[in-house]
């Protein structure tokens, strides 16, 4: 009867614990105001409508990139790249942490069974009765302990674990967007090297033809040996350039192989740089969409949310903890009476309050440190937003200006190619000297190489805009 009375007295205490458990020392998280502009700097021809971002950022990379060899290379990198696999392992680790945190509100439940025997000295303070050799005791019990989450410590721990899990997912997406862009840039650089090889080989053939012509004219006494030597030097310079480009091809193929998680090998490519289509109509959307499109920006915000929740955990540790402990089982001094019910049954219920005293300084310092960490993560989040807007603006300006440069270079190359033909005809007719022929060939070679590089830069800028907007992880 006494035990039942005590249990009834604990009911109001339990109700009070449950009501107080709605309290929390951490305020509700709210996204900081990042001061995002209404549009990107550098947007001139692109539509910045809110729904237009789906044109370039939200489409899958297999749709964005048209070259089949490039798509196969990206697929291989996503499947085998070690950095990406590490990011996946980070997700698995965070997922286990989240599962563990979700169990924080469950009580601790223990099942135990003990048996003991004791003997005492005949001359001690508690001698055994005459004829008794030892005292035995047997207990089987089920104990339960539960901490009331009054200050939100457990809830904020769960929120922190969830934020870390979401951050790991976004971090993996960010690694993939960077990987997709790096593979595309490496592939385009390989196409540039192929184009440079083709240009140099064509110019080498032209230089060989001109050298043969100069040697004939030298034999006829029409030019000096200096003309032949100068043309031979030009020819050797082109051959040296070809060897350097071939070295660059091997290095780029090795780099792409490593990105794809495989040993260095030849990279298959079926496209040619001058024939790759370039889509000019980009729709970057508005900067506010970066908060939901950019994985690195979202990961930075998840880190901020985690730090905010951990501040609540550190604050809750400053306050007393409330626990309820209950135990029930059977107890007897002999095995024959151990499970003789109800005589061997016992129950125990206790409520406790634990307030740290001498650790207050340590806990308060930890709380202040958690606030510093939260402020730091907010600054990192703001910086991530600034970098994202800058990268998009840079890519937009780069695309526009490279387009203008390419048009000018195309006109220059056409003019210089014509000048090479004219110089060759004038030289054959004796109306131009060898220096004019050499100068025309060198200028045409430089212009063609510059044009190929500009086209590669435009492809890179297009890829960078796609990545900067958050594309590549779909």
C-alpha cells in the first residue's frame, strides 16, 4: 500500500517533466539575410526570369553535354572517382549518427540477474548465526532510467545530427558538380591539344613545301642561304611545338584517367573542337535561387544549422537535468524462494535532479565557444553565397567577351590565311622576299592557335556557368 501511495505521488512530477520538456534554450533557426541582388552582373542577352534557371542548372549533365565520349567519361568518373566515394562514405557515417541521435529520447532499459554468497568472521561485527556457513542472495530485476528533455538538449542533438547528415549529402553533390566540370574541362583541353596538333601539322607541311621551294631558288641563285636557314628554323620550331603538344596530350589523358578512378590510359574522343556546338542562350535565373541550387551553399547553411543546434545543446548543459528511475524484480535469500510470487517481488521508483556546480565554469566556456562556432559558420555561409554570385557573374561576362574575341579572331585568321597564299604567290614571282613569307606563316599559325584556344575557353566558360549555377549533380 505504501509503494502505491508513493507511485501516485510521482504522477504529478512526471506530468511536470513532460510540460517542461517543451522548453528549449535554443531559439528557432532563421536563415541569415545575405543581401542577394535581384540579378547578376554581366547579364545582357540572357533571360533572368525566375523559372529560366531550369534551362541550364536543373537539367541533368547527360542532357547538358552532347558529346557521347564526354558523357561516358563523366559516367565513369562518377562511378569510380575516389573523392566522390569518400563523400559517399561520409554520408553513410552521418546517417548512422542520425539514427543514433533519433534514439536519444528512449529510456535506458537494463535486465540483470545476480547471485551472491558471503561468509563473515566469527569474531567480526556481524557474525553469522550458529550453524550458518554463508549468506546467499539472488536478484532478478528490470531497471529503467529516463531523462526528461526539459531544456531541449536531446532535441537539439537530434537536429544537429540531421543537419550534419544533410550537409554530407550536399557536400557529396558539391564534389560531383566539381568533378563533372573538371572532367569536361579536361576533355575540352584534350580536344584543344588535338586541334593544335592538327594546326601545327598542317603548318609543318606548309613549311616543308616553302623550304623545298626556297632550296630550289637557292640552287638557282635567286635567294641567299640565309633565307633557307630562316625557313629551316621556322620548320624546326613547329616540330618542337608538335612534340610539346604530344607530351601535353599524354599528361591530360593521364589526368582524366585518374579523375575517372583508373590507371593512366588513352582517352577515347570522337568530337573535334571546331565542330562542337556552342549554345549562347543561357538563362541563369536570379541569385536567390543559388540558395537552393548550389550544393556548396546548401552545405554551408547545413553547417550553420548544425552549429545553431549545438549551441542549444551546450546551453542546456548549464541547467539541471531531471531523471526518473524505476526498478522491479524478485529478490530472495535462497534459490527456492527466488521466484515465489508475490512474496519475492519488489519495486523501486525515484525522481532525481542533477545540477552541475563546480563544472559551471567549464560548461559556460563551452557554451561561449559554441556561440563563436555558430558565428563563424554564419560568416562562412555568407562567404559561400558571395562566392557563388561572383562565379556566376564571372562566367556570364567571360562567355560574352570570349564570343566577341572569337568573332574578331575568326576574321583575323581568314585574313592571315589569305596573306599566306598571297605571300607565297608573290615570293614565287619575285615580288616578295622570304621574310614576308615567313612572317605571314608565323602570324597565321599564332592566330589559328589563339582561335582554337578561345573556343576551348568558351566551352570551359559554358561548363563553369553550369557548375556555378549548381548544375552537375543531377
